[in-house]
C-alpha cells in the first residue's frame, strides 16, 4: 500500500503542475521550519513566523492528501467502468 501511494505521488509530481507546486511549497516550508527550530532563540517575529509556517504546512499537507484521494477515487471509478 505504501508503495502504491509513493508511486501515485511520483506520477502526480511528473504530470500534475498544481500537485508539484503544493509538494514544492510544503518542502520549502519544512526546510524553513527546520531552520527556525534549530535556533537557540527565536525573536517574537520569528516565533510568529514559525507558527504561521506550521499552519500553512498543515494546510498544504491536507491539500496534497485531498489530491491523492481524488486521484485514487478517479482511478477506481475508471476501472469499474
């Protein structure tokens, strides 16, 4: 099952520009959040940025998962006809 999900992600990364943009932004946010979390001290604006980035990252993850669900549903629907 995990392999199927990875194969689907790989396929969508190659064929779906919107999906690719979501994954790219999610990755970029993950890197910035990682950078902020490694800092010994965050200023108030950095703390606010970190919270905001984490919320945006979660929203992107939801959108990515929705896209995967839709695509799996579309594939299952096409196979049944």
